[in-house]
């Protein structure tokens, strides 16, 4: 039997039934139902309650809990607690800390999201699970982020997540990626039918149609009007000039109903409206403080606006808001004072602070202190969005001065931590900058820089390094830890802005790093000293300090190391330590995954996608960029525009498109992206034998060297210069590269030095250097550089008419380019093979397998030895989804073991 409020909702009901059917059949999904108050969201959500063959979990957002982090997680896990032991330890601990069950390090909200996804999947193993979240716009930000993460990652689990919320921008933004169903008013025919069905007596058609039009087909308005007015009264209302009770008028209608009761009934109902938690014990205790009497509850219930049970429920949220907003501010504050006193007696610390704040007019330092304590508790549970909101309110209750500024600044920092850039900007604007001390001034500078980077503000990005050095100056002598953090961040932003850095020279930054190293201690001191040496000292003198700095990074705890990806990449590249760089970045990635720190993971994978193009493989760079897209999808961001211009050049994107992207990045101040793209374009010219074009692209880069980056261009520049007739220009760079190799002891660097010496040689001496290059690079992870050494050697051999020997090296080059994904070099290599009299073998790769991108990603991880839980953590999906796709892979490829899978992928170049 269709509920009366769902008359005319046949299409919406079909969508809901389809989602439930998918859940029963092991195909998870989610749906966000939005619309104005009274439009029928709750009624549509209520259809789930009668669905057969499912386990229903029901959650409701309440306003008083909007600042309590993960408030919705605890009631969710109570019925699912028996499945907690099935979760990985980190995910289980994250859920327990977030829900306040245990003490522990503050978890990232996305780690909690992974845990909730796994928990729902585990519970659904016995029976399909449907989780319905009503009034989702009243969920605390952390809970909404957690549930949104789980909703986006559902795939083959028998789980459905349903959200009902008012159509508000913040809700739809946080639930980005979840399909949305927007409810409008009922059509004229359905609205009229609903009104007539809800009345106990007939109404004339003209009046019914007029009321249906006036209410906009709002089901709640129609049903409530039918329940509160007779057909005769409605007939007069429909044809008269008085406003129909809908929207504001509907709220006034509810207020009139409440005011029919005596004064004590009105006060009790106001307490319930002011509370919003639905906690009957709390409201009863508050009523006792106001001497409302024991019998008032019965009279309240008789008014039929409130339903009393284990909790208090208003007939509709509009009833509550109407009652709360209709009274004076003094009456509201009186109600909140009574609730605060009751919460204090009941030991409800956070609710006491919340109600005390609502009861306060003007400033109250003591209440502000209690709110700050509540904010600290939120932060310890990982609730930084809640912390920001609570601290902002605490600042409002704090008299002007240092304490107020500090709270506003703390709120801005917390807002920035969860990506709420606009909120952070607004909070900063409320600080009296003239009244802050040095440390808070430095903190303000840091927040402004991070905001500018977050929004890619071209007025901020080029100056960010200089500003962070200025912030470090504010911390100097007062807060050594903050000083070091600001300078490490400044170095990272120096690598981001590259030659577009403004407001400070690299030498000035280097001197600040060296000076700070003498004030710091432990691994951080060594790290600062090594970075200062990298910037300031001659290479041979800097190498020992840079090596010690790299070792110091490895001594840092994981939660610190995972935020230093750019520093790891810079030091590893400076030392030409391809293996050490890869191992350190891999460890940092593992730490970020374990912590569920998706923003840090995003940055790390982006760093890897660039680093692998020097001393690694295109395939690894592509895999890293694919994971950036996975991470951004998991966070609810658009992943379509995740572009690495340098990688695009390596993979054959037309050069003019790469140039446009590079210019766009440069216009914003991201000089590192621009320089990498230019180097990629030069590489594409080299691959095609356009040596003069490669020379023209690379010469500006080598003429204006930048830290650790430019030496990696020397081998390409030498090849381009020699083959475009600029032999004399190439010679100094050969010698520079040989000097670097002598100082750093790197096989990668030594192999490239031999290769460049061979290319620059004009006689038979070239051969011994080609041979040394091949032998040396073979023991490194620089697969592309090894393949290029084989190619150059093969070309040299063919030109000396040693075709048979040439063909061996050229075939090895062909295999190396296929394995590494550097397919841009295949045409040149194949042409050389044909010139040597050898027909090139057909090229292939993993793309020839009949697998989807998700199946291929899972297959490669499984072939690499990852377990299903590890694959799930890597791709932010459930173990069920991994198992489902892996079974499909085995079925498609006719395999029965992971060893066979590894062999198959290896055979096809995977």
C-alpha cells in the first residue's frame, strides 16, 4: 500500500526499488534525495523500512550534534560492532577513536571512511544492508564525509546508502559523486488527489485545485492542512484571499497550534525544539529546572506535534524550526540555559558547552574556555571541521584580545586542514592583525600561503616561498619546531615554483635553512643542513651533507615523513639515488595509506608521477597518476582534469597541447610544472630525431640551472647538441656529469656519464663508454635510460656497419621501451632495426589483455604479491570488490593462480 505522502511519486519509487534490488544482488549503490522541507524526502526514505530481505540501519542528523565530530558513526557501529574484529587494525582503531570508544591518535576522516566501508561490507555478508540517513544536512561534517566516502566506493557489496537532505550547497558538495534525486512538488492531478484522499469529507474540485496550486504540490502542506482544517474551511481558504499555510505561512500555522496550549506546554515544547538531540532525559531534566511540573508531558503529547518514546520526535522538522524561531531571543536563551544546566548535571560535557554558548549574549570568557576544551576533544578524535566551527563560536564569546585572535587562527588552521578554504579565509579576516604576537603572525602567514596554494592564486604562489621564510623569521627564537616546519615547506614550494619564485633568492633561502639547522636538533637539524648545502655549496662538498639529510628523513616517524614527498624526491634526485628515492617514497605512500591521509597521498603520488620520468619508468609514472585520480575520486573531487604535462609529452600527446598546459601552469606560478613539461617536449623531439628542436627546448633550461633538476637534463642536452651540430657546447656538460658521478658514487649517474661521453666522442673511444653505460645502468632501476643506452649504442654500431651486433642492442632497446612504457621511442628504434636488416617484432603490452582498467589495476597489484586487503587499501575499495574483480580476471584469462597471473602479465609487458 503506497503511503499517502508518496502519491504521484511512482518514478521516484521505481528508482529507489531499483537501488534496493541492486543491493540484494550484490551491486552496491547510493542515492541522495534532496528537496525543500515537506516535499516528501522522509516519506520516500521511509519506503525502505518495509523492504523485504534487507537489514536496515537508520540514522538521523540533529542540529545539536553538528559540531560533535563523527557523531553519526557511533550509532552506526553499535548494531555492527560484532564485525569490528574483521577489519584491519588501523581501520578498526580509527573507528573506535572517532566514535569515542578508545583513546588514540586522531584519525584521518578518510581512514574512518575506509573502516565504515569495510564494516558495512562485512555486515552485508549475512544479509544485504541498507543504511538510510535522514536530515543529512544536519550531520556533522566528519560523519557526512565518512558516509560520502563509503557511498562513492561501493561497487559489488550488497550495500545501499540513502541520504535525504535539504537542497543545500554544502551537502551536495560533500556528497559529490553520489547520484542525486531532486524532489519537486507533486503535479496538479496528484496534489489534488492527495488532498482529497487526506480529507474526511469531500471538497469541491475548484477549491482543491486552488489549494494544490498555492502549496506548489508540497505533500506535507497538503496533508497537514487536511488534518487541521475541515473541508468547509479549506474550501473557503482555497477561494478566499487569505494566504495558504505553506512555507512561512505553514510555520505560522504550526506556531498557532502550539500556542493553543498553556504556557508550560509552550515552554516544554520550546525546550525540545532548542535541544534537537531528541534526548527525553535531558529535556525532562531541563523542564524540572524550570518547574514545569510532571504532568506537562501528557499535555504536550496530546497536542500531537511531538511523538514521545525513547526519544523525542517532532512531526516534521518544520514544526521544530517554527517553534524555535517564533519566540524571542530571551526565551531561546532561557531554554538553552536550562538545557545547559541539565546537561551539566547529567555529565554531558559537549552538550553543556554547546547550550551554554547558545544561551550567551555577548562575550563570556568562561563559556568560551569550555567551548575551546570541546574543540580540543574534537581534534583528538580527528574532527577538524568540527573543531573549526567550535573555535569560531568560542572566538565570538571571547573579548577582543590575544585569546580571541588565537581561537580565530586555530579555527582557520582547522578549516584549512579539511579543505574549507573559504571558511579559513573568512576567519583570517576577522583577526586583528595589529594585535597578534610573532608566533601568531607567523601562523597567519602560513595559513595565507596554504590558502593561496589551495586555490592556485597567481598573486600568492610565486611569493609563497618568500612568505614562508618570513613566517619562519617570526618563529625564530620562540618556536623552533614551527620554524623548521615553515622552512621545510618553503623548500618544497621553491621546487614547485622553480624559476618563477619571487621575493627571495635561492641563496637567501639556503642561508636560512643552514642557520635554522643550528637551532634545531635531531634528524630535523640534519635535514635542514643538507637542504641548505644542496642550495648553497659546491656539489662535491654538499653530497655528504645531502646524504646525511636523506638518511635523516628515514629516521623521521611515518606521520612526519609522509608530508615530505617533495623533499625526498629532491634529495634522492640530487644524489642520483634512484633506488633510495623510490624506496623512501614508497614508504611514505604506505604511511599515508595506513593513516587514510588521502590529501598527503595525493601529493605523494603526484610527486612520484614526476620523479619516475627521471630514473624510472613511464609505466610507473602512469600508475602513480592513475592513483592520483583514484584518490581524488575517493575524496569526492573531479578526477577528469588530473594532468601531468610532462607525462603527456612522454606518452605522445601533441606538443602544442602540452605547451598550452605548461603555459597555463606557468601563469599561475607553478614553474616546476612548466619546466618539466618543456623537458618532456624536448624528450619527444629527441625520440623522433628532431635534434635541433630538442636543443632549442633544452638550452634555456641548462643556461638557467635550477638546483637538483637541471643536471638530469644534461644527458638529453648533450645528445641534442651533438646531433644538431653543437658539439663544442656539449663537452662542458659531459664533464659536469662525470664530476657529479665521481662525487656521488651513483651507478645511475655513472652510467649516464658514460652514455653522454660516448655520444660526444667522435672516434672509436665511444664504444667502451657505450659498453660501460649498458653494464652500469643494468644494475639500476633506470629502465628507460638503459633502453636509451642500448638504442644509442645500436645506432652507433649500425653506422659502423656492424649490423648483427647493432640488432642485438636495438632489440634489447625495443623490449626495454615496451616494458617501461616509453613507447614514444619505439618508432625510432623500429626504424633502426629495419635499417639493420631486422624486421621488428610486433609490440604489445597489458592493453592487449581483455581487461577493464580496474581489473588491470587489481591484476597488477595481485601479480606483484599484494594480498586482497592490501589491494583494497591501495585502491580505496572493499575486499569484496577486489575478490569480485580478481575472479573475473582469472576467468577472462583462463588462469587459476597468482603465479600464473604474474607470468601472463610479464609475458605481455605488464
